[in-house]
């Protein structure tokens, strides 16, 4: 009988990680609404800040950390570039670099659960355009990572997350139904907003 070698070990590790994620999801679903919203096993905001700094130091990206509301996931948005300010940093009244730069930016969103050391990586395209109401920034996620130019960033990102003991879950698995409408995304990351939801934000006047 042959030995399947490293591939079986990888599959076993992924199965173990998925089981851990499902256990964490059950704990999150059973937690009383009035109780502690963030799990004691969640990655702290201080650790996420350190992680964002580490990612900027080791990859050709800018890391923008956004805290989730209530018990929703925190996110680190990795801009595939170094421009300042980027679209995610615009404040009311600002004009995107005077309109001199490209109208689109590509990000990797690293969504990190508030219920345990679990993450999901999604590619996101952000774009801006002036309207009568002001400058509108549209954030459009894509399923998985589509842009082949991001592969070296993804490999480096996975290495940093692995060293930080954060498990990266596959988006397809995370969105598979578990019980009724529930899935690992709604239980572990954000019960109100899909990771593939397109968002439009008015950030000020042009």
C-alpha cells in the first residue's frame, strides 16, 4: 500500500483547522447576546496592529486596519501599491490626489474573525468617480483572488499569517451552508454583510 506523503498531511491539517473553525462557530452562535462579544481566543487589536506593520515591512503593500463593529470581523486591507493617500484613507472634503492618479486600486482584504484566530482573504477593487453629490468610492469584492499579479503578495501574506498562528480558511468553504441560512462567514465573521457585497461610499465633494 503506497504512502500518500505530504499531501495527506496537508489534507489532514486542513480538516483539523476546519473542525476548529466549526467548533468556534458553534460557540459564537451559543453565546448570549448580552455576554462578551469577542471571544478570548480572538486576535487582539494590538496584535492586528503589529501584524499590519509586519506586512508592510515584508511586502510591497500598504496595510490599512479597520475595526469591525460590534462582534463583526476586523479587516486589514492590503493595497497593492504604496500611494498616499489611498482610497480607503479619504476623509470628508478630500479629493483623491487631485484626480492625478489611477481611478482604481486593488486590495487584498484579510478579514479576521472576532471569535478565534481565523481569516479569509478576498480580492477587492476600489474605484472613485465624481458625482453631483460628491466623490463616490465603490468597493467591489471578487470571489477569491483573481488577479495573477497578486500571487507573490498572497504567498507572503500566507507565510506571515501562518507565523502569527492565524488559520486562513477558503472562501468557498466559509460560504457553504451549515444549518439553514447559516455558514462559517455569518457565524465567525459577519452575520449582517456578505464578503462579496459591493459597497458605495460618499466621501466628500469633488
